C-alpha cells in the first residue's frame, strides 16, 4: 500500500500529478489526512495507516490485499469540486461493498486521492484514484468476485445519479478494446535491437549506454499503436474481400502475417485467427488475436458477409493452411473489375436514402452499417496515408459503434455492397491521385456518417453520438480541407455548373478551392480527439 500511495501522491511518471490531496477515505483516513499537504512524511503515514489491518491480522489474500482503480468523468462534464468527488467516492465504495455495511462488518481502509487532470500535459479529464485495503478491520476479506463487472455497473448508476455523461454500455452493449501504453515502446525496442544485431553484430545491446539505447528505440517508434494499425489493415482487407479466401490473400498481400486458429482435434476447421506485422529486421513478431483488436473483426462476424458454399469453404481452408505453413497463396487472385466512382457515389446516395427507413432501435443494423463505413475509410487510409491520419482516425472512431458484445444476426446488405465497392475504388483512384473522385465519394460518405450520428442521438446514446460528432468536426473536416470543390450541372438544360459544398444542414466547412495535395506526400494537419478510458476499456 505504501508503494501505491507514494506513486499517487508523487509527481507521476511525467510530472503530471499536481496538487495531490485526499478528497475522501474511510473514517480514520478522512479524519487524519483531509485538507493536508501530502509531503513525504504524510504520504508515508497515510500508507502505513492504510496497511494497519493487514499487518495486525494473519489474513492473506491470493493476489495481494491492495485494490486500486480510478474514477474518471468525461471532459464534457468539466471539473467537479472536492465535495462532489467525496460524495461519489463514498457512494462507489458502498456499492462495491467495501464499507461497514451499516455496522454489520468491519470496514475496509481506503482513500481517494485527487491530483489534477489526466494526461502528460494535464489537459485530460477529471478523475480520482481509489486505493482500498481488502483486509477488513475485523480481519475478514472483502468480497471481490466479479469486481470489474460490479465496478462498471456502479459507474453507470453514479453517472445517472449525478447527471454525468452516461457511457451507455448497458444500453448499447458495445465497447472498444483498449490498448496497453507500453506496446509501442515494446515493439520499437525489439526492432531497434534486431536492427543493431543485423547491422553491427559485434556490438552488444546490453553494453550500450542507456541514452544510446533510448535514441535507437525512439527512432523505431511507430506513429500509432500497433493494434490500431493492424485493425486498419484488417478492415481494409475485409471491406474489399468478397470471399473468405480473398480476405486471407489480401491480408498477406499487405504484408501481414496471418495465423489461423484451428478447432480442437482438427487441422482444417478454422475458428479464429491472429495477425502480426511482418518483422523489419528479423525481430520476433508480436501476435494479436483478431478479437483483441476489435470485436467486429472476429472471424465469425466477418463470415456473415461472405458466401458459405462448399467451394468457398474449401478455398478458404486452402488459404488458411498455406498461411499457416508459410507457403504461397493457394489460389492467386485474378485481376478484379473496379467500379467507377460515379456509380459507387450513386449507390451510396441510394443507401443514405434507404437508411431513413431503418428503425433507430435496430442496433444490429446500425452496427453493421458503421462496420461497413469504417472499412471504407480504412481502405482509403491505407491507400493515401503514409502514417495513420484523419482517415485512419475516422475508421477507428466509426468502428466503436460496430463493436457490440453479441454477434449481430442481421445486417444491411446494401451497405455491405456499397462500401465494398467504395473500398475498391479508393484503393485504385489513390494511385492516380484522382482527388475529384475522392471528393465525390467523400460527400456521400459524410452523409452516411451523419445518418449514423443522427441514429445515436435519437436513441439517446449520448457518448457514441458525441464521438461521431467530434470525428466529423476534426478528422473528416481535415479531409475535406484537402479535397477540391465538387461541381455538378446546375441545370440539365444548360452547361452552367455550381460548386456544391457538403449538405447545407450538416456542413462542417466548405471544400477549399486550392489544389489538393496527395495525403501521403503532405499529411493533413489535424488534432485527433483525446482518448479517455474507464476500467481498461477505451472510451
């Protein structure tokens, strides 16, 4: 407990902790340590106080007696007062069963420490940290069975009770997989070490000065999280594929290592898959299960969009086994027919009209539409962005609505066909730097995103609606700024033309008249919305 309190009351890893102080706690903790400066002596005393019941009893707990979590609110909710956080902390402890249960149990010693907004720069969201000793004052153990699930339920109740933005997981049954902060650095460290061994085998990594190792690691850091980059690539392949076998071929063609997961006792029945970036310097690849990247990228969910004939199943099995054994593709892909951008634009326009008749409470239908649109943006990003930029961010934010806990049993076929065609068009027109075709498709995709946003608002999924709105105002507006104005015939009987901005009621800003630059050559300046987390899940 002393180690945890020392960290929470200290400066943090990046000096981001400011004004560290106790806002709430168990009876003795709150009486002794409220409204005091947490200097070194007081921090040590607080840690010792919290550990008292553990030290004075013979009780031990598997996994340790220290329980730690953070309670965070959305940036939209601003900053709460210490009194408000004190009330929330006490209510959370009661809901988790760490209190004295109205005098029937010994209470757990706990403390709530506040130290400013989150983030390296201190510009994130307001939050408090709770540290709980799971050994009660009477020597018994606190019950922590399914504590994660119960903590999430308590948070949902507190959001409603205190008028905070409701995360809505219980209503939407959707949440995005989180990521681990050290993944980028771990990948960079492996690459830097492998590169050094390949280029200078006489130099031992362990003998290098610390600063030199940090410099080599920094040179290999990716712009984005490994999981995000893999997810964009998988979405691209899934959006462009008409069969499962084609999906595997496209993944391998984009430099992704693919490893199938076979059913128990079988070498032909595939139930899932893992992916990894191809090593650059011979380092060991880091494998990620598709479900850990995003729920809607699991193989059973992708299969609902592909035919399930005997021939298609056999072709997919051949490709999985070829990938598993490291062989060439079993059935090389023939040249495909790419539709014209104007045809795809008209198809998406018809889809947008059809979406008006989709019931707002049909979560599965809207989740499938979000999945398809996310795939189209992912394909566009892969084609034109050298580093993940606004298009990749739009794909990731849209995918949040698609990542439901339960596998959808129905989807919108028109959305699947439209966005598959759009994905193919983006992969082809980017090579020709056809900015006008991209602008035409963008105009229709903007309307599709607006329809999804309207559905989220109409059914009061406030958080999902805000995320999509921020995506339109930041990432998609940045894309629009790099595209030319769209011109069409003003009157079919004349040759006059009119410049069309985005739809008048949802326009984030008119297309610029400047000559567009190819995304890969000149990255679009934009600021992605900050990522917030609750309980390990990305908000």
